[in-house]
C-alpha cells in the first residue's frame, strides 16, 4: 500500500502537463504544452509593435528632414534661375542702351505709338500714369498694409512694404547711375523730371501693384484668384504703356523698369525662402528632441 499522501500530486501540480497558480485568491490552470505558443506569439507581437512605433517615428523624422532639405534646395535652384534670368535681361537691355544700339528701336516704337494710338486715349493714359505717382502709391500702400494686418496677414503686409520701398529705392539709384535723358519724340504736352532709365513708374507698378496682386491671389481661391492676377497684370502693363504714350520714356526704359522690380522681388523671395527653411529645420529639431 502506498503511504498516505502518495496519491497526491506535488504541490502546485494538478496533473501531467498542467500548472496551477494562485493570484488574488483565485486559482487558474493551463496546459504548458497547449498555451506556450500563444504566449510566445503575444510576446513577439508586443515587441514588434514597439519596434514598429520606434522605427515609424524615426522614419517620419528622417522624412521630414529630407523634405525640408529637398524643398530648400529646390527653392534655391528656382531662385537662382530666376535671378540669373532677370539679371541677364536687365544687363542685355542696359548694354544696348549704353552702346546706343537701342536708339533705332526706341524711336521706331514711339513714332508708331504717336501715329496709331487714337487721341481719345489721352485721358485714360493720364489716369493710368497717375497710378504710378508716389502720392498715389504711398496712401494705397498704407491702406493695403493696414488691411492685411487687421486680417492677420502681417507677413503679407511686411512683404508688400519691402517690395514697394525696395522698388522705389532701386529705381532711384539706377536713374542716378545711368542718367539717361528723357525722350523728345512725342509732344503730348506731358512733362516729366529726373532721368529716364529705368522707368520709375514701371518699377513701382511691378513692386506695388504686381506684389499686391500676387499676395491677394495667394490668399484667395477659385476664379477670384485668377481675376486678381489678370487685373494686376493689366494694371502693370497699362502703367508701362502710358509712359510710352505720353512720350515720357523710351521702350527700353519701361522694359528695364519691369525687370528691376522682379530683381528686387526675387532677392526678397530668396531671403524669405531661406527663413522658411531655417524655421522648418528648427521645427524638425524640436520634434526630434521631443521624441527622446
């Protein structure tokens, strides 16, 4: 006969392949062989999930860094091409003017305008040329900047002021450098002072009205965006043409004025793109520190 207690399994063992444990006053039994695989799979699943979250965070950070870097390089490449094109165009026109090779072209265009443009356009052309005077541009600039600021577009207001003020300063300096005399081909009864090259009206037209149209188009959506762009382009072109109609500038003066303002604008735009890139990299760095 077996001694008393020999028929009982060892403490904690309920039978072959079974484990009994107690937790919180309750007992639970499970089969070692039957539950080992699910337990291992659950452990690996949790480990892989944690690894995936870690890798996803790192990949997102890396993707953000590469995205900012790629956009920065693209912006500077586009900015470089834009600056090169504008500088090349302005340099070509300036060379033609200084060497006197544009004289025939300038004279032919002004004579054609004087002979073919009807006299009833005198009033509209004087009204368009008045839009380029500083006494008109400065109040419009102040009103536009204030409206942008009140709408929360403070950066747009600053950009508009920089664009307009820079255009005025640039054209004033260039006029003093080249000192080209005003044309005396068309007698429209209109007189203008200071030098002729480049056209200050054309430069301010692009620097203020062109920049204003682009800023509004950026904030608008749908057909209104394209309507603003078309109106802005029409105003810029008509201001430039009014200077030719009134005989106040040569065609090369107006073309150079149209290019002088973009030269300033792309420079400001390049600085703005650099600032955005630096701000983006700072945001990525702050995010990386937050993941630690």
